[in-house]
C-alpha cells in the first residue's frame, strides 16, 4: 500500500459567479472546452455521461503535437455543490497512475462561489507539480471567463 501524504494537490479559488454557473463550467462539454488545460492547449473533444458510474473523455492538444486523451469515471455528481471523478491518461507516462479529483463548490453570497479542488493519489511529486501547474492555468482561464471584466 502506498502512503500518499504530500502527493495530494489542494487548490482553493473564489470565482465571481453563482455556484450553479461554475458547476456548468465544470461539467458541460462546450463550457469545459473553453477553459480546460494548461495555457496554449486546445480541447478538440469533450464527451461525458454525467452520472455516478458514467464515463468521460477529454482530448487535449498541446501547442505543437498530437492530441492525447484524459479518461475517467464519475464517482459523485451532486449539482451544484460537488463533483468527483477518476482521472487517468489514456496514454500514460510511466510515472502516472489513476488519481481522483474532487471539486466542492461553496456558495458565498449568491454571486460568488469558493471552488475547493483536491486531486489525490499521485505516484510522484513531479507529476503532482505538473498537474498543479495545469490546474492553476486552467482555473485562471475559468476565472477570466466567469468574470471577464476582472480579467485583463
């Protein structure tokens, strides 16, 4: 059994949008494709069956190179407050393994939400740090989409 203390990523963000709008951005394919992934990446395809046990696929294309795919299964779907799913690369790096992402949305004032992201089960610190960079850049894009007047 592996001891994963320290190989868990925690990110908290205040987003200037009602949590129902944030939840849609986290789950609807068209919305997810607008912000997902590190800077410079495009998302040519998002598919999902948004229910516990349902599967999803996200195709990610780096600025140069071929698309690669993220796949997983939804574990918990409780709109607009909680979403949890497995996270696995279809073509994994040798240091990758299936991890679990949990997103909790706390209503702050009806117009803003706190997003709490926990991504756990990384095999190495290097992979955790890589995902921290990707999540940070993606959530920066999401924040800009949800409150365009504040980005820029």
